[in-house]
């Protein structure tokens, strides 16, 4: 076996091991059967687990968002439905979710490698690009050295570091984004797969542009079909693929007929999905220039992206200029994402535009890798300079691996250890809707049932009217008249009410005495102080 092939195989094995460890470090089931969720993914998994369980333990078809029962789902659910089906047929939840996540992340790394290899014909550039992707090049490392001065203990300080360097726009240094670390892939488990398909689409078009033959009819129809089903796989990436196709339509005249067929077919297939999900309650400004940049003007814009992208802002343009004209063309779809992400707001939260920039960054890493390769070839000085630049391009990402490695777990009682969950599974219909006792990791959610209102941020960011739902929840739990309460519960198609004393629902006052005296209690947990009331039995004659 040739040396180059051995190096490639070893590199791929290392990428797979990294992918596997990354996903398993953040979520697992312990020997007692409880869920152990790393604190860095705790928030997002409060929506992820209910979505999975709605397919494994519940009955969620046609799909609804299980933490906002009633309307059609507005969240891309297919990845989590597959995980749910795997759990349903007997695969443990951690194996189902982590295995699919690890393979998806590895698939993304392979897509990055092979797209780079197709463009620059260099294993060095391909491997460098993959490493640049894994370890972001932002200037967040400056925050580390503000806290820990450079010393003989620096390596130890890095190894024991337990918080991300920057987490803008939420807390800490709000200038540098939270979205450059690998935390977005451990939290958003479906994102890597969607990005991988995007890159394979670009790769397929690029290869066709270099060949004497156009895309075959079968491949054209296949791509149109795959992209067409993407609104339910990952809606933002579906939009990004359509944007990329329109750019590719312009730059590759010889492939225009094929690309037009892909666009047309994908939109025809996608339209029913988009109509089913609806438009949501997005009230933001569509035109929102500057992303998260405050006091937008030329210099703050340059400063923001220089701090967030680091030396990529210099090296990617150098790599672009050094590349040949056909190699440059393929950067344009990625550049379009950067431009549009800086001009428009595509979801209720502007920070959600990070998905555009993470994909753009993959494109810039390809040309940054080529610039590093060019510098590396310039004898001793070039190798020294390339090494120094490579260190600065990966230092923030290297440091940000350790908060994931050093993370601790929050334990959620599940299965036989959760008496409320077990009662719900054994004694209620899979289609049941619950007024939930808690916003996150509610027993009804763990049992796969749909709940009235989970943590509002998740539903709000998906386009649901959480303000109206919150008012209804207050009215239900604060009720003092049986007829009024039963009318509202019936209107909302609620089957059961969970009540915990004391409640963890922020801003909600519960009339405990009213429910105790007027509603039929079918279960009470001595360990959690959660009671379940049956709406049908209680409101039958009201």
C-alpha cells in the first residue's frame, strides 16, 4: 500500500474517532438507566429529547412540535424522527442519537475533505482544511490570556479550562460569537448532516463543470428530489442550497438546464412541506443589515468579522487570488451566504443566521488551507510562517475543546426510575396532550406525549405564538370556575393536567385547591409531588 493512501486512511480513522468521542462525551445513559446530559447541551436537549421521544414512545404523525401541541410542526424533524424510530425498535437512546450524530459529523468531515481535494488536488490542503474546520480561528483566545497570563502553567490552564472563550451575543465577550466552537454540532445534532449534503451538492456541480459530460438525467433528478425533501430535514440549509443553486446557475452556463431542473423539482417537492408548516409568527425585520454588529458602519463591520474569523479574513482572500479561475468560482456560493446573512434576518432570532456563517466559514477554510499550503512550500521561512499562522488559526478551537472534555453531567431520571413517566406511558394514549408541570424535561415529554407549552424560547424561535399560549396556560392553571376551565381545556384539546407543588413554571400561579376539589386525580407521585388530573373524567358533565 502506498504511503499516501496509508496517511489518508489513518487521517480518516482519526476523524472518525474524534467524531465518535465528541458526540458520546455530551450525552449518555448511565448504568442506572438515567439520562446524563452534559451541561453545555442541557438547554438544546430540552427540545431534542421530547422531539425524539414523540416518535419513539408517542404517536406524532402528522407531526407536531411536541413542546407546543396543536399546530403543524415548524421545526425540521426528520433526523430526530429516525433516532426515535431506532429507539422504538430497541436501540438504546444514547446509541441511537450518538451513533447517527457521529456518523453525520464524520460524513461532514469527509465532504469537506473531498470537496477540497476536488478543487485543489492536494491531500495537504484537504487535511489542513478539515483541521481548520475542527478548531476555529477566531481571536477568542485573547479572552483566555486575559484570564490566564502566559506562563509555564499555560498548557495546564488550557487542559483544565471549563468554559467557552466567548459566547456572544449572550454573555461574556459579546463581540465574538458563541457559534464558532464545536458546541453547535453537539447541540444541533442534525446540522452536520445537512451541511454535508450541501457540500456534496457543490461537489457534484463542480465535478460536472470540469467534465465533458453534463450531469446525467438520473443525477439531476436525484438531486432535485433530495433537496426537495430538505425543508423537513433542515429548513435553513434547504434555503442555502437553493441560494447556492441560483449562484451556480449563473457561473456555469453549460449546466443551466440541469440546475434549472434541480431547482424546479426541489421547489415542487418542497412546497407541500412548507405549506404544511406554515409561515409562523415571525414579526422581525426581514432586512436586518449587520447581523449582530451594533452601531453598524464600515469599521465596526470589519472589526467584528476580523475578531470572529481571525486570520482567515486575510488568508482566505490570498488563497482565492492564488487559485486558478475555475477554482475561484466555487467560492461564490459560500460568499453569497455571507452577504445574505449580513443583510437579512431569516428567523425570529437574528442570531439564528449563524448557520449561514458556519457554512460560509467552511468555504473560507478551503481557501485558507490553500494559502497555508502555498506559504509552506516557500522553504524554511515559509514553513515557519505557515506553522505560526496555523497555530493562530486553531488556538481558539483547541482551547474550546476542553470545556466539552471537562464538562459535567446533569442527570435526568428516566424509564423505571421516573414514576410519573412510567404511569403516563402505561396509562395514557400515545396521542395525549398534557398541560405540563415543568418547562424542560417534563415527565410527559420523556414519555413521548405532547405538552401544551415547553420552554417558550424554543417554540418562539420556531415561529409559534408563545405569548398567546402563555396567557392560556396562566388562565388554565389559575382557574377558579369549573365550566370556564373545562371550556378552555376542551378548546385546546388537552387530555391531562400535570401539577407540581411547588411549581417550577416561572410566572405561573396555580390554584391548587381548585384542581384538588374539582378535577379527577388519577395519579400522584410522592417523590416529585406531581399530580395528574384527567380532563375527560373531570369535565364529562360540565
